[in-house]
């Protein structure tokens, strides 16, 4: 839609679709950030603002009946890690050598560091495949793929959003890498989603 529509009403449609997607699964915000990236680079401030405001209004309408308490699991999940994530390994090492306090410190640091790591990885992926591709499709894929690689709490089925984003990139070399990541996550998820002990 971002490539095919234009004008105020086109931006409204894009914003509504983003808002609906975020209401279903919050990681759809990565698609929104990926769409904003090329718009901001082209200094399309008004268009970016319109899309963002409509998306926020759409999300707010969906959450209105439940209140802000519905967002609590999202923020609580930012400090959770599961195998095979390297962040979980760091948590376990912290617990082994420093006890529960060290494990908690690692979890807190992780909550701040993984989004930074995601942006760095996304930038490298974007540079690798964006030379002759529209930014509106490459940036969302770069962000969703990077999220799969560095997020501390991720399962094989979370790659679905990256697969959808990848279908919009006409020519790419990332299919084999996303396949490997998906299969690896599917094979490694024998943890049953176990997170930090004591956190439910």
C-alpha cells in the first residue's frame, strides 16, 4: 500500500492498516518503523506524521475498552529471554557467577541493549540489499529480520512477519538466511518458553 497509494487518504489507509496490525501483534510496529525510515530520509515529515497519528489513533481505539493495563504484558516481556537467545546465556552466566542480583542486572541491561543491537543489525541488512530496491519494502524486512536475530524472546513462528515483509522485496539474497533462522529456531525450541526463573 505504501508504494501504491498517495495523498492524504492513502496515508490514512496505511495508518489504519498499521494500527490494526499492531493491535493484533505489537511487533508490527517494526513494519511502521521500516516504512517511516525512507519517508524521513526523503524529508516527508507531514506524510510520516499523518501515518503515525492515524496508526496511534487506531491502536488507541482497539485498546480503549481494556485500558492501559492491557499494555502491561508488553513491557513485562521486554526483560524476558529464552533459549537459544544469547541473552538467555548471559542471564544464566550472571546467575551462576553472581546470583539472582547479577541475573536481574543482566536482564535489566538486556532490556536496553537488544533494541540498539536490533537497529545496528537492521542497518547492515538494509545496506546489503537496498542498492536497487525501494526503501518502503527493504526497511521493514531489515527491521523484522534483525528483530528475529537479536530479540531475547523469540520463537520460530515469530519469523512469520519477516517472511511476509520479505515477499515484498522483489530481488533479494535473504531467503536462504531467513530459512536457516526459522529452521534453527524451530529445532532449538525445546525450552518450552522458559524464561528467567521466578518471573511469570
